C-alpha cells in the first residue's frame, strides 16, 4: 500500500460511534475528550502509541494515544488533540497533517473521545521528530506496525467481570505492552478504515 493510498483511506469519512461494553452504566452526559491518532509514514509505517506513567491517578500504566479532555479554550477536538500531543510527547503541531476523524468512542468511565487522525511528516524517521515523553504523564513512546493493523485476525475479543457483570473488550497483540480498552477499540476502527471494511 502506497503512502497516497494510505492517506486516501485515512481521510475517508464514515463509520459509526463506538462504545465500551458498559453503555448501560453511564451516568449523565459524557465528558468531551480528544486523542491524536498519529500515523507515521516511512519504511516501517505504523501508528504511534504511548504508555502512561505508573503514578497517574487514572489509567496509570496503560497504553493510550496522546490526548485528554477538551478544554473550554480549545476551538475544536483537533486543537485539543494537537495541544495534548505537544504537552505529552513534545510533538510539534506544525509536523502534523490532520487527515480526519474516526468515529467518536464512548467509555464506561464517562468520556466521549474524538479520535483525530494525524499524519506525521512523510519521509521523516520517528527519531527525527524530536519527540520527548513528558515525565509527568508518559513513560514511553512506541509504534504499532501497519502490518499488525492490517491483519484482521490480530485484535481479539475478551471479557472480564466489571461492576457486577461481564464486560467485553478488545485487545491487540504486542510483545511488550498490553493494548486494550478504548485504545484497542479505536485501533479496531482505524484498522477497518485502513482495510476499507464497511
């Protein structure tokens, strides 16, 4: 798949909003949030992910996209996602080409997440982007390869007991990191977009 084909698929509209398998437990309106889904071109294309630090009060040690709440001063989810990515991993907003959005994802913890697709400087190696993990929020930055994303057999559906009932959730394989929950669900939507699934 060429970079032009990737860009066309990533910017294609479509898809329906997704939910963690706990929509019946939501109380009140969800909190608006945005994440940047940074797609890295190059010899080994893939999507950029972070592992959160262990001392955070929420989602400590989990794999996530750069992002967070949409602040009142953020004019759009795109602006919020770029601001958070700069704060968390030192990503210069000028090096990001916004390609579009994936469907919003609603979580059982009460958030409505808007995933914003960002293309990172085609032809520039990851280490040349000058990324620096914020010691307060991010433990490390890593990539999930395009080959894994395009494999329809890669994500697996699992379940566990949560708040008195069985909850279904997605997991993606990785040799070092546990990728699950909202991040995994957004990756499923991204994979479907890349493969052109309907």
